[in-house]
C-alpha cells in the first residue's frame, strides 16, 4: 500500500467514531428505552412530570446565568485594564490570573470551602452564597482570556474619534467599546454558562450537598444505576449545549479554535 | 483625572489577583502548622511535609495521576497530531466531518461525555464480555484521551495552515520518500503546535475529576480497589471534612511546580520571540 498523508487521519477518525459518536447514539437509545430495552418514553414523562427534576433545571439555569453575569461584570473591567497600555504594560499579569487554573481544581474548590468556613460563611447555612463564591472564583479565569484577547484588538482610533466627536465617556463605552468587544463577551459567556449548569464538584462541595444542579442530578442517576433517566437528562444537557453554541456561533465564527489555543 | 483612573485600575487588578490566590495561599501558610483546620495555628512545624511523604494513600493517588496524565497525553498527542495532518490533506467533505466531530468533546458538558462513555463501557461489557465489568485502567485511559485529543488537533491545525506546501514537494522531488518528507519537513515545522497540544493534554488530565469518577475501575498502582487519582481522593476527603492537613503541604509543592513551568514557558516564549525579531531584522537588512 502506498503511503498517503491522508491515511494518518484514519486512527483518529476511528477513535472519534468509537468513543464520541457511538456513546452519544447510545445515550439517545437509552434515553428513549426502558429498563427492559424496549422503545419507551418513560424517562421523558418521568422528567417532565417530576417537579424536583424541573426544579433542578430551573435552579441550574438561574445559577448559570447569575454566574455568567457576575463573571462578566468582574472580568470585563479587569480584561479592559489588563489590555490597555495606559493602565498596564505587564503581560505576565495576565498569566498570573490564569495560573490558578493549573492547580488541581478539586483541591482549589476544597480550599475555597475551607476558607469560607473560616470566615464564617458555612455552606450548610449559606449554600447559595458559598456556591456562588466558588463558581465565580473558578470560572473567572475562563472569562478573562477571551475578553482580554478581544480587548487587545479594540480599534483605538475609533474610540478616540468617538470622544473627539463629542461622545461622553458613557456613550463612548456603549457605542464603541461595548459593540467591539461583543464577540469576546459571547465566547466568555458560553465558556461559563454551560459548564456552570453541568458542574458537579463545586455545588456538591460548597453547598455541602444542599444545592443540586443538573450535573449533580445526572451524577446521582448514574450512581443509582438509573441509566435511562440519566441518559435522558444528559440528552437535555446536550440540547442546551447545542442551543448555546448556535447562539454563540452567530457572534463568533472561530470560537472553538480560540478556546484551546488561548491557554498556552 | 487620568492619574486617579490609573490608580483605580491598579487597585482593581491587584485586589482581584490577591483574591484569586487567597485560598491557595491560606492552604500554603497553614501547611507549616499541624492543626486539622485552616485558621488554627498550633505552632510552626514541618511535620505535615514528613506526613505527606509517608501517606501511602496520597502518594498512590499522586502516582496514579501522573502515570495516567503522561500516558494519555502521549497517546492523545500521537493520535491528534496524526489526525490533524491526515485531515489537512483529505478531501473537503472529510475535513468537515472530522472537524465537526472534533468539536463535540470540546464544547460538550464533561458530565455528558462521561456518562456516554460509561454507557458505552457498560454496553460493551454486557454484550461482548458476558456481563463482566470492563471498567479499569483502560477505560479510564480512553476517557482521558477522549477529553484531550481534540485539543491536540486544534493546537496542531493552525501550524499546518502556516506551512509552505512547496517544501514538502521539494523534498519529494529531491528523492525523499513521503514518510521521510513528513518526518523531516512537516513534523519539525508543526512542533510548537504538537508541544502545546501535549501540555494541554497533560493539564486536562491532571485536573480531571468527572471523567475519572465515571470511567475508573480497579487496578493500577494500588493493585486492588478503585483507582484513585488526586482529584477523586481529594473529593472523597473533602466530602467528609476539611482538606486533610497533609494535602496543604502538597499544595505548596504543586504551586511551586506550576510556578516553575509558567516561568519556564514565559522565558522560552520571550527567547523565541526575540530570536524571531532578530531574524526579521536581518531579513530587512539584507533585502
């Protein structure tokens, strides 16, 4: 057999087919079948008739959106200051903000909880407050990176032109800076919203098991061997992922490529 | 006005930086005292460090974590690099299909990926292996490769796009076999992408909890019982109480290692950047 460069893609393609595509197809199969393996909509009915599960979905949505907003609110000015020459010329600072991400995530979550307990914010008594602190602490670095890279590309002359033409600082921000940085905001939001909804460790540890997010719920179904219900919830999560992606794609074409290559 | 803005920006940046490091720094500070909880100081001692290295549990988990991270990063790098090169020279429809599937694990919720793999392994176990559990080192390894291989792909792809296609053809014209041309021409030029893919795979695997918790089984370093990695061990411990004191000592060690890596990368980047600048300067000079 003659060697061709394109043959190199075969093992990769086979690997993805076996361990990405087939598992997802299996999830679809399990979501729409019962314990006996026959086609059934039991899981669907059980999900939409269970107030606890719908409640979990609602709480996850709420916490996901709140966390996204908080991260953007804190991260946006930070990224702006870090990227503007008049405020900061030290690029190592950006790296310092990302560095905590390389320390084991579960250990960091535990550290946050122990610190909050020391400060008197006990997860058992203030589950929502503790969870939100943990979420923001963990996801802030993910917002800083995409925001920072769009801030670097801001068209300085347009901003100057706006203020020269009589716009006040607030108008400069809403009419020039904000629209220009929209792609960064959208990709930061997608990086926070969905992982927050589906997170397991943070809510489990910081709320001491008091808050159940979608991720916790799937995990629970898994550890109770309720494959069908778990698969159906995973399918809903998959649909949410798909919708967030469609939205973010409208704003940002190469969202995915930037996600990994930003890190190093 | 401008100056006060600058001061505000400075305060904002450094205050947030301080908050980001506070939980880690507190753990590190209390690694020099033996109390069970942070916030209680019972006198300075190095005992936690001695206890850390004597703790078989933590050392096993640490060993497991490093072994899995290294093996899965090597496999991901080989598979992902080959995949990226192969896809780059495939037909357009093929590329689209491969890149579409590559994006799935990147954007998907980790817990959905973990659950789908578990369902697959249970299915395979019950259908092919007559109901035997196949969970163990291999399923864990596959899980970690699925997690990181797409990131290798997307790290290598941009480097391939920057390649000069004529170099490869020139090598063939000069009598190199396709394999040799690949090895001597393409691989060296995309090396930075391969390296960053490898590093990314390592960090993804080191940090992972969800995939590990779902796909692990018995085996590896401790011989029997479920495989514990650092993430799963810490999680099991902190569910029951504060972070074990010995792990505060471990935090300092991890922190130092991460710091050294970051400093190393920064130095390496600055060096390559200045080399590029010099080269550019020379070119401008000559032509």
